[in-house]
């Protein structure tokens, strides 16, 4: 066989091996296909359900018509169950918070003091930054007051000396406590907040936003003691070394007297604030049936149009919450134990579908004229899961959405147990191995070795043949060889 024929045959074999290699391990197998997104995630409608308020303020957005015209320069109304903002007016603009600052002071105290009955002795430093005309609880220098009574003094009559006493007790100094305040605000997601003192007396660099105050208040309301304090109208402070028993009263006019026309029975706190620079401020919380609302109003006038003797912060809050409860209603989006959606399941001979249910009942505020069935379910779940699966195993989440507004998110869990097939399990293991990078590397190595073997044969085989021919010719030309074969 000619050398040219041998070369062409081996070259064809190498090409065949390379073709088989490319079919077994295509290049596309090494790339992750991330171009396919969740179709629901890009289906947000451009139709916005927000409407302009009655006062035609372009800075205001509301999720229902006939929203109230407010005196406040900044305001926010939020459903905490879903985090849905029902009403917003300059909610992310920096404002002076005045004594609503004390919500953070109370929160840090409750998070860091385990025994609320331990006493704190007032020191001169606690009064240095408290002006004579500012709110106080009449605490004297050297007086020993329990942390519990200081918290009531802080949140009801808005005592500034109580704020400094608690700050020093918790932080070692009020300056270190302020650092804790700013750190905690950042942890809660506040992006427009900076505190300079624990009480809210005016400083140019002491500011927050309506949205940040909502985040702080929402966290504080998780504490039972805080909820009890801020919903209290009056509190009897215990006798101290320098004082007999005394009664302190809340500055929250919405709960102070149920006989006043501006009172609001659904209000359960939280905190007032006022300085000449900040105006009148109020962070509120209200419940009506299963529905809950947080409200924030900042920069309100000293008197309202309806009741000149009452600050507009209270009437604004009442109007906001009433509007929220009247236009939105508490509806159950998903019930635990009922099917919400499903996904595929593999490695089981029992079923090929896994039913998903809500981990817990999900209740949210929805516009009264919006049917739950009209909500779009935006799923964040895997396309398939592998058996075995236990009932209650977390699988993903789903968000209820309408016209671009999210009304609630539910955590999805497996509804039933699903067993695994042993045969399908090991078949999947084998299939996974053949599709794995390790197998493809081994296949590449084997192919490379085969190609190298063919190439080596082509190169060194020709060398050996040429040597044999030269050896044969040399033997033929040898005189001894010729004489031997002539005979």
C-alpha cells in the first residue's frame, strides 16, 4: 500500500473521531442558557393604578380615587402585611423628625435591656442638651427611675431627659447611643436618615424621611411592650427617691379622649413630634378588623381646618387612615392547605406534578372593587423538583399583582409527600454523569489520545518504513549478500 493511501486513510479516521467527539460533547453544552427569563417578570403593564389626589399635587400618588388633600408636606400610608404603599407624598424627601426620633430610642432600649425594672440614676449630662421649655417628665437630678417608667415618659409626654437617660444607660454615653441609632437605621434599610441626638430636638444634620420612619416604626411595633406603651393614654410612674407617684399623659390627641370629635378609635399609637423647624409630625398605627395601616405625616400646621385647637398632624392621620379603610378591604389571597399552583416533579412513579400551597394564610389590603381572581400570579419557583418531597418543604414564592402593583407575596411549600423511585434515581445519576463535565473531559482526553495515536502512527510509521527500505537496500548492495544469493 502506498504511503499516500495510508496517510489518507488515517486522516479520514482522525476526522471521523473528531466528528464523533463534537456530536457527543457539543460546544453549546458548556454554555449556560440564561436568555430565557420568567415571562411573568416582564409582563408589567404600563397602566398605573395610581391616581392624582384631589388637591392635584403631582408629588402625590394614591392607589384609589378620592384620596384626601393633606396639610402635611410629606406623608405615607402603608399596608404592613404586603408592604403596599396606598398613599405617598414626598415620602423619600429628607425632613426634620422632631420627637418621632424617640421611636428609635425606644426600639434600641427594648432590644438591649432585658430587665426593664432596673433603675437609672439621672446625671447632669442628661440635662445639658434639654432646653427648659422642651417636653419633659419632671425628672430631677439624681433621681432613680426604672427603665420601664423611662420608656413611658419617653413615649407619652415625650420627655427629653428620659431620652438622654436611656441613651446613656444603653450606649455608655448618648454620643455612642446615637451611633447605634444610625447603625440600626441602616440595618432596617433606611436610606435618608441621620440622627444627631436621641430625642429629636432640632439640629441641621438630624433628619429622616416618611418612608424611613415607617420602617423604624414597623420594627418597633413587633415588640409587645412597645405596642402596650404607645397605645396607653396615661401611666402612673412609680415612687422614686425624689418623687411621689405621678401620672403622665400621652400627647397623642387621637387616643387621649374618645369624647373629642377628632379622636380616632382605630388608632393604636404611635408617636407625636413638634419643633418650629419640623412642624407637627405624627407616626401612627391603626387597625380595622383584619386590616392594618401605618401612617406618617410630617411638616403639618399647628392647627387644622376642621379643629383649630388641634394640630393638623392628627386630622391628616385620621383622614388618611379612614380613606385607606374605606377604599381598601382586607382580602385573603391564599389559604394554607389550598392549592395555589404546581410544578413538575421527577424521579417519582407516583405523580409527575407537585402541588404547592401557601405556608400560611396571606391577607392583604386590596381596592374594594378588585376581585382576588383578577390578580396575576407571578411565580418564582423551579421548573421541576426531584423526589423525594415532604409536605411543607419550601419550594418558592408567588406574588399577586394587578396592573403593575404588587398586593402580596406568598411563600410556597409542598402540599403532599412524594416518594422517590430507586430505579429512576439511579438512571438519573447515570444520565447526569454522562452529561457532566467530568465525562466530557474524559471523552475529550480519549479522543485527543486517539488522534495523537493516529498522528504518531503517521509520522513515526513512515520513518520506520523508510529505515526498513534503507536497510534492505544496504543488505542488497552488500557484496557478501550478493555473492550468497548468486550461488
